[in-house]
C-alpha cells in the first residue's frame, strides 16, 4: 500500500468513527418515540454555552455584581448596588413597577428566583475580572454587572465575550464601552461621553457664548480621555479652544500642581471631567485656589452625590449632564414609582447610579421573558430587535449595531441654598434632551460586536 493510499484509508476510518460517535450521541441525547423514532434532545440545536444551561437548571438563577465599595468611587458604587438590590427584590415579588416595564414577568425571571452575589472591585479591572470569573465558576451566574470605572467596564466586556456570559455595564462614561471595545455579550443603558457633550454643549454655548477658552481636568483612563475629547470636539464647532488639559491619575490625593496650571491658563471655563471622590477633592481645592473667582465651573458627566459631598453650595449655577435626577418624577410616572420604592427602602432620593443599576436589571429580565429562554444568543437577539420599551425616563431602545441604549440625557443646574425645597433638592432640571438626535453613528467609534457563539 502506498503512502497516499494509507493516508486515504486513515481519513476514511476517522470519518467513520466520527459518524458513529455522532449517531451514538444522538441516541443517548434524544428520547425514544413509538416506532423507534428519535426525538432530538433540547441541547442538539442549543449546545451548552457559557454557564448555560447549568446556571439555569434549578429553581433560581444568580447575577454577579462587582462594584467599588472602597476607593475613590465607593460612594457611587454603593448607590448603584442599592438599585440592583431593589431590582432583585422587585423581580422576585413581581412588583407593579417591574410589570409595567416587563409585562410577562411573574415572580422571578421565567419563574426562577433571582439571587445576587457581590464583590468589591475597588474600581480596579483585574479585581473585577477575578471576582466575576469566580462567580462564573462557582455560582454559574447568568448575568454580570458592575463597573463605575469604564476601565472595569471594558475589561468585563472582554470577559463576557470570552466566557459567553452576558454583561450589563453599570456606570460607564467612556465612548469605548460601546465603541471600539464593544462586544456581542455586552450592553449599556446609561449615557456616555459623546452623548453628554452633544447634550450639554448647546447649553454651554447659549450660556457663555462662542469663542471661549476652556481648561480641562481629566482622569487618566478611557472615561476621562473620551469625555474630554467629546467635549473639545463639540465646543470647537462654536469656536471654543483648549488652553490646558490637566491629566491626573485615578485617586490623586492632591490637585495643587494641576490647579496651579489651570489658574494661570487664562481660561473662561473649567470643565472638570474628574469623577467620584476625585471630583469632590479637585472642586474643593479649586475653590481654595480662588479659581472660581476667575472662571466658571462645568461638570459634563455628573457625579452622584457630588453636591452634598462638595458642600458649601459650590455647585450653585453649575451646569452638568446626567442620566437621571429624581425630580423628573413630576413628568414620568415610572420614575415616581421607583423613587417612592427606593425612598421607602433606603431613606433617600435615588441618584443615577441606583437608577441605572435598577433599570439595567429589569430591562434584561424583560428580554429574557420575551425570548422565553435564558439561552444567551436568543436573549441578545431580543435586545437587537430595537423594540421601544419603557424606562424611568420614557421609552428607549437598544441599538443593534453597538448595544447602546438610546435614551435621553438630562441637563441640570446647581441650585442656590435658598432655593432648595429639601435636603436632596440640589439641582434644577434645565432640559431633557432626546437621545435619538444626540448619539453618533453606529460605526463612529469602531464597534465590531463579534460572534454570538
């Protein structure tokens, strides 16, 4: 027998073995029907993927949250966690608010009790990834959440795509999360840098005029750089120029050197992109430097709890873009229901971290109920139908090309102390800007979602 003949014989034997094994698997995986017919097993057309079906087989399902409970973003992390906890409670009790957003929801999701496991990410990507990997292995979670830092969101996007476990970002302001770092298994409900700039930019030009000089304070990671770039790009259309951009590390304890450069820049407006406790410190220290005697302050991506943390009425007259502010309950009935439930449980008016955590969970539950399965590709495809669905800020939808929620951005202005009607009444809602006209084209930031399986 020649070498080629031996190779052909080997290949034929290999094919025969595979055919036999496949046939055996079909017999073992199927149910025998009368007359010897075989009914295909459920897994025959839906092979295991990620934690499915293992994570969905019992009477309960588990969501894994990695949020910052320590570090510079801890206050915001705790708030978004409270929103997630309330969502789980509402899903399991079939609360009226849940049923208005997800009409098919009974108790739980597909009748299964929802559980939540939580880890402290410290806003550090490696810690968040390790925690979620542990949840995937040990708890067979069917959904991941948590970020607050966009660096964490990007890292969890990559983990979600690799492990084929769905991820709904919590707070994430970077353009990259649903831009160049988008994935098929990741979704974002909240607003982000480009939409913030497109919403607040016109207000700044209207208030301060054209041709102004801006100084920026930028945290040195994907959120900071993309928000600053978006603001610069928009304001350049009105002749604004950047006289300095002070880039600082996350968690910087002292902003003196950066603020000295801002003070000497000749800027008309300080646009502070810092977030969490970094925003608090940098604003307080800017006051000490006398910067607000020279220039106006703008916060393009509003920080939950910023006003009470900064104190001293430093944000009176300051413009900011935000995802949610509780006083819109006068306009949106579902927001009023959410605020009342949140106040009853936690004793304060919710900030937008809590709103985002809550609505992201309930939107995911709606998609599962509509799909009729927890099989991830089918749930993803349900998001991608672009059906308009209820939220706390009116009807929204998730764009199929990048999985970004198309939703309004709210412009607020800080109140004077004398105008506050209560201890949480820090902001006036200036405008609610529809999302459809704000967002960039789907291919603007290089999104390529990748595969379902």
